C-alpha cells in the first residue's frame, strides 16, 4: 500500500474520523493530534484556537526567512544600482517585519503538515500565505518610501517594484517547500519528540531540496511512463498557470501573467528533460 493509500485508508473509516474530530475538538494545539487530519478539522482548529499560532511561533522559520529575504532584497537593490543608504534601509525593513511574519507563517504551515488531502492543503498554503505576507510587505515598504522617505531613504531606480514582484514567486515556492520539509519532520517547533535542533534540521535540508526540486519532473515522467499523458499535461499546465496567476495577480498586469507563465513552462520543460537524462544515466550505471 502506498503512502497516499495509507493516508486515505486511515482517514476514510467513520469511526476513525469521529475519533480525530473529538481529538481536534479537545486539543488547544493541533500538534497534540498525532494522526492524519482532514483539512476541515485543521481549519476548524485554527479558527477555534488561533492563539496556538502565537504559542507555537516558529523561530526557525523566522530566523531563516528573515535572513534569506533580507539577502534577496540586498541583491535586487544592488543589482538595480541603488545607493547603500537605500539598500540598507530596505534590508533592515525587510528583516524587521519578516522576522515576525515568517515565524507566524511557519507556525501556520506546520499546522497543515498532517492535513489531508495533501494536494489541497498545499494549494491553500501556497495561495494564502503569500497573500498574507505580501500584503504586509507591500504596505510596509510602500509606507516607508511614501511617508518616511525623509527619514528612511527611498529607492530611486524602482528596485522596490522589482524586488516585490520576484518576492511573490519566491514566497509561493518557499511556502510549498516549508510544508514539504515539515511533512518530513524538519523545521518543527513545539512538536514534542519530533522537534529537532536547528543544526540537525540544517543537515537534512540539502537532501530535501534535491527531492523537492525533482518532485514535479519525476511525477510527470512517471505519469508518461504509465501512459497517463493527460495527468502529466495537467501537472505541467497547472504549474505555469499557478506561477502566472500569482505574479500577474499581484502586479495586476496581464503581460506579467503571460510572460511568467511562459517562462515557468520553459523552465519546467528543460528541467524535466535534465532530470530524465540524469535518471537514464543512473539506470545505465546501475545495470553496468
């Protein structure tokens, strides 16, 4: 029985569902329920006990998220030839608000790590968290440049707009990757014995990055091998549409949606061919 079948089997029995429902009802923190949890129960728990997100504030996600985003803003601003005062201002603003929001986002993502069906939980996380974080990001950087530019230097070469647009796509991918890692027991906080040290998590992340980056290509190749070409095409199309919708939606421009979706399809196609070639080489070496 595959992992997906095990999850479906474990959550399909009415008695089991009733037990999970009762457990979620009694728990003030979703982490107290050690089972695959229907998505509706996860949402109900978060609505009934929103404080669990604060108590389980994910300091690991906060630390790593703030450092990565600040580094990203530094790179984009310097590439846009902004001066040092403008660049450092943007970096410090990003560090401050990302440290707070990344910790909250990490706690929310962790709440969905046992949610089923997994694909729907991933979709909700991928769409909702970027909306949450980038609304704050836009307001924060916009306010800094429009109302406090006499104190905090504002960008002169549209670096904020460039950084924000690329940051949206990065957020969608990072939300998916965070959920992927947490399903593998990495970057957890307040999860009892499952919680590891940050150093232990960091040692596992490289292998998870490789697995995450090859997931879609391997999935499509498996569908093609099994003759399920419509499924492979659906995965391929959904990826490009998702990227285009997210970036085009946040920028409010059809041209952004078109070009980013097209770019995403090209990247996925090329990467899938590379992965296919790599798998073929590994198979040939294994036979020899």
